């Protein structure tokens, strides 16, 4: 997954800045876009752990007066991954050389794949434990992930990999449709290499739909902000065979050759296309234990294939046809935790009360023991609210009624009235999130669906404009 979106607030306040919880315990650096969800949860978790926080973000210094940032946060450019890592390493080194009592002890990403790449590279620059930056870069690139997994499969590692090929987006689709039919077959799935959360992902069932969706994705990838992500791979489209069957998501922590599972999420809504907007995640999974063990083994094999060995992983898998009885196929593998606000679904039991996911991530990065903490016994889930159509959001009605549904823990509308909203596949956000807890996965799923049915989304059409 990796739900898309923007921050629920323009305020990220760490109280007393890096002084809070610093000293001998040191500091952690949170690498994040200004539009990321989840920074507040990491900052609060750092307070509980007793470490200070530095924010490394792509904020605009000119707008600092409108943002409440920690006083020593650092400005980086995510379009220059190596340069961003160098800035973090330089600031951390300057503080160390100046005799700072709060050295940087870990660099953690908040959000998507690019922050994960920057964090891995900065950790390497600082000599801190972490993943090989190349492995993190492979995880962030759908083509390179496929290539590494296919190579590992060909060397005898048990990995199921869809058929795939990469095509330049400026090709005329009619010229390659016969090749796609011969090498991939129908149906197939078209994907950008570098985007996450199902953005730009489309299914094609025949030559006509392939040509239409290839051209549509090419138009999308031609936007300057997407072209700037990578001089070569931004201009490629991955075409792969469609894997039928149910989809699940697994979150875990890597400790070398061991994958410590944190949660396996069922996705009860079918994700068969033509677009792949995710909605409901529910845990614990209702799959048999043996099937869950197969899923965990597939994720670990994929992580080994690309060289990941430390920290969080978030994997998306398809379970094949015949009611989900096929070999698990790793569709995506990210070197980061579950995205958006979805981490709120995960709580872990300890003697002093519950711990959120962010606390486990910080403690693992600091070398502390976390494998003894188990997920709470209650079932939990989240629904990412889909955007039904493009336009200007006027508002969302029925919020109080939805919050009153038994089992609902919270409802967050992250899109703001007056904001332009765009659905998948071109869109990059959700309307918000609904969270639920209950005695069983079925009761959680029912509560999420009932709460969603209470909402009335009011979206006005955007007015057409004329040039000149």
C-alpha cells in the first residue's frame, strides 16, 4: 500500500524542539515531505522513548512563519537523494564536532519511498546501522524489484513472479500491443516504476484497452514534477501479467535473516481493476495459519532477493486464483512501514500499557529489544476513503453519525473544503480515514462499511478555463 495523501495539519510541533528528550539519549532524524502523514505520531513516540527529534524535510524556508517546525529542522531536496543525505550527514557531523550532547543515533523515514532512500543513504554516511541504500532503491523501483526477484527465482529461490517488461512511455502503444500479447498476455497491468499507493496503476483486458490506458499513463507521467523524479525510469511503463485472487498486506521488522511479523492485513474488497484503489484493511487475517506462514516466507524471500536486512517492510501480495490457493506473489515490497495514518490500527502490548507502531520502529533503530511486543488481541482495521470523482470538495456530511457507529474509534477527513480532489489513477490522496476496533475481523469490517455508508461527499465540478 502506502496510502497517499497530504498532512492533516500544517502544524508539526515538537514542543521544545530537539531539547525535548535529548541529552545522552541523543536524537533521531525524521526524513519526511512537508505533506506527509504521521509526523506527529513519530514525535510523540520519540518523547516516550526519551530521544530528541530533528525534522529533515523539503519545506520552503520562506514559509517558515506559517509552519511551527522544531527550531533545528533541516531543509532537504527530495529530487536530489544523494544531496539530501549529504545535508543530513553534514548537519549531524557539525553538531558532533561542536560537542553536541545530543548526537544523531538513527535516521528514520516518514512516508514514502524517497524518504526511505534518503534515510538509508544518510544512515550509511553517518555510519549508523541500517539497510544497504541500493536495496532500498531497488524496493522503490517496481522494475528493479521484479528483476531481482526473477533472478533469485531463476537461481532456485522459491519466488513467484509475474511476467513483465518495461516500455518507454513515448512509444506508440499500437506498435507494441502484439509484443505485449505474446510476452505478457491478457489481462495485463500497467504501472509507473516509481509511484506508490496504486497511483497510475491500470488493468488492460485487450488491445483496445491497452492502447487507451498506455496513452493515459504516458500523459500522466509527462508531468514535469514526475519527470524530475528520475531522468530515465520516470519515462518507463511496467507492463506485467495480472495476478488474480485476494490481496493481503504484511507489515514486519527485519532482523538480518529473520522477519518478525507485526500484522497481516486482509483486504476484503476485490482489487480487480480497471483501477486499484485500496479501501479496507483488517487485521488479524482470517487466513489459515499455514497460509499466513507461506505469505511471511514469500516476503522474506523477496527481501533477501533485493538485499533488505534491517528495519520495517510493508509488502503487498496476491494469493492467486482458485479462491486464493495459489503461491503468494509479492506485488510490492517497501522498505518502510505502512503508510498514511494506517499505523493507527496497530497497537502492541507491553507491561506499561500499549505502544504504537512508531515506538517499535524507533526502539528497533536504537538497537532496543522489540520482538517481545505482540499486537493487541483485539481486531482492528482502517478504511481509506476513496475520492468518488474529480472536482472541488465542498464538504463531507454525516461525520458525527459515522463516528457514532459501534466499534468506530476515529474518523479523520484529511481533505479540506475548497481543495481540488482527484481520484485514482491520476490522484495522489484519499479523502480521509476511518478506524475501527472490535472482537473479530468481521465485526471491524462491518463497522467500517456502516460508517462509510453514513458519509455524504459533496464535490463540485471544476469550471473549465479558456486560454487567452
